[in-house]
């Protein structure tokens, strides 16, 4: 099985491209951090994030309880931009509606990347490969 990947250089190009909506860039950065899966990210609410503390609280279905995971400064900055001042509602959204997996996948493909490449290439994945 081949795993889609993206280089850090290409990721940086995409995350700084202001023509790509902030919601997509924030999602890609969050996936790159490696602790949040695509479906989890798309279900998150703005209230699940502590951007000052650079964490997100996830509710895992298979592990009872909430789990706080770190996010990068880059992700926090892009999420601030994506939230656009909102204090509640879907964290990853376009025009107030949560992004779907399909929409997230289409935009990533439009830029020549599989949506799954963001998570499979990030630092958490690289650390697992070293172990």
C-alpha cells in the first residue's frame, strides 16, 4: 500500500497561499500536527480549542473521556484566522457550515495533494517511524 505524502516545503507553500481559504489551510496545519484525524477535525467546535495554550480537546469514542492534545503555533495562528472572531460553532467551516470530507478532499486535490497526505507526512508520523 502506498501512503500519500507531502514535503514540508510544499506544505509551507500551501499554508501561506492567501488564495486558499483559511479553513482549508487551518485544517491542513491541524492534520500535519498529527494528533487529530480528518473526521475528528471536521467535527470540532471553536470552543474545543485553547489557542493561547495551543491545545485542542478531543472526545474519543473508543477511549472514554476528553483528551487534550497540543497544536503548533502555526496551526493556532491559522485557526485564529479561520475562526474570524467566532466564539462558538464549527471550527473548520466555510460560510458558517462545517466542511465535509468531500469538500476538504476536493480542495486538497485541486492543489495536487491527497487530504490524507497532510497527516501521514507530519512530525508525529515521522516520530513513529523513528521508534
